[in-house]
C-alpha cells in the first residue's frame, strides 16, 4: 500500500507540474502585454521605466526561464505577490479562501451522495414504475443543466421571487457570527451545486444495483427467506456502491468547476470567486497560485478515493 501511495503521489506531482506549465503558457498567450497588469493606467510611464520594470519582474527573460523561476519559488512555498492587492502574498491569500470553498463543496457533495444513492436505490427497486420514470427525467435535466444556469435560476427563484434564502455572501454583513446564519447562506448554493452530481450518482447507482440484483448470490439470499429489505441493503447495495465510489472521486474536479460558477453568482468568498476576480484583473500570480492549490487538492482527493475503493473491494490489490 505504501509503495502504491508513493507512486501515485509522484504521478500527482508530475501532473501538477504539467498543469502549472499549461496554465503559465496559456496566460502568456493571452492577448495583451503582461506588464500592463503592473502599470497604473492613470500614471504615465516612459518606455525606459517600463523596460526597467519588465527587467525587475523577469518578464524580459524567455518563457522557459520565467517558468523555471516561478516553479523554483513555488517549490519553496513562495507563490509571489498579488498585483491587484497591494503586494499581498499569494499563498496566505489562497489558503484563506480554501475554507469557504471546502465547506461549500463538502456540503454540496454530501447532499449529492445522500440524494443520489437513495434515489438510485428507489429507482432500481421500482424499475419502470412512475417513480423510476419521474426520477430519470429529473436526472436527465439535472445532468444537462450547466452550473451557471442552475445557479442563476436558483438565485432568482428562491432568493428574489420566493425570498426563502439570502441572495449572496457567506454571512449577513454587520451581524454577529452564528451557525444558523451560516447555514442559511449555505443551503441554497450547496443544493444547487449538488444537482448535477446527485443526478449522475443516481444514474450510476441505478444501473449498478440493477446488475447486482440479477446475481446468483442475491437470488440465493431470497431463496433462503431473507427479507427483501435486507437482501437489498446488506447484500446488493454494498457491491453496487463500488463504481459509485469511483464516480464520486472523479467528479471532484467537475465539482470545482461548478463551485467557481456558484461562488461567482452568490458572491461566496472562496477560491472560485478569487480565481474569477484574478482573471478579470489579470492578476497572474494569484491565477497561478490558485490553480496550483486547486490541482493539488483534486489529486489528493482522487488518491483518497482510490484507497477507499481498495478498502471497499477486497478483490483489488494495491502494491
């Protein structure tokens, strides 16, 4: 197991380097001069001053040299300074935003897992019934709806029309902190984030459980007189969960993308909103730092998923 984890971590590091290289190249290929992000448009600068600033920032070096300099600094924990935040260090700025994003994603995925698995079990047990058809239609729309559209429609319906939920933010401005206030702001964005994932989990759970219910050991349990509830929950569901566990791990990256849209719509102070603002203001160090941290989190979660999969299925051997 230790060898397997070490090998996966080494692969993850290579993937992080490749990701950072890709983002670095895309930022440099974007229209405009990177030096423009460092210049106050209200202050006139001569060409000599611009060249001096470019040399001080290392932007006069070839792209491979620039990337290697950034990678060397990042490896030591120095992700640079934010351009638009008066020289605030990127690493503390990014780490400060991880908490709200993790809270939103954990809440959304928890809702998606509970709802998706429960709906998958119900639809598999009641195959081809009105309940099965209804859930399948709902899952089709849930999977097909993009996160930004779901977020906007949910905000308009539940916050503007029905006024059931706050329209944005993580806490009420000026109010003392309370768990109730936090949950009131969290419920709607977490539920909207969970829609697509719950629909996908439901489809996988339904298909997997239908396959398991036709296995010989399930028919044997029924022939022995085991109650149908225990046949399903004890004998069938556990084995049907194996592909669902893999699916949950693989959707973490998709959940990050959905969280970016949810955070921007609801002004949720997390990594997604930070990344959107950094892109809007061409804050290159923040974009690179946030991308690196998000990529690292996704790789670690995928590793934990693989370990959990091996623990659930004793047939899988990791070495």
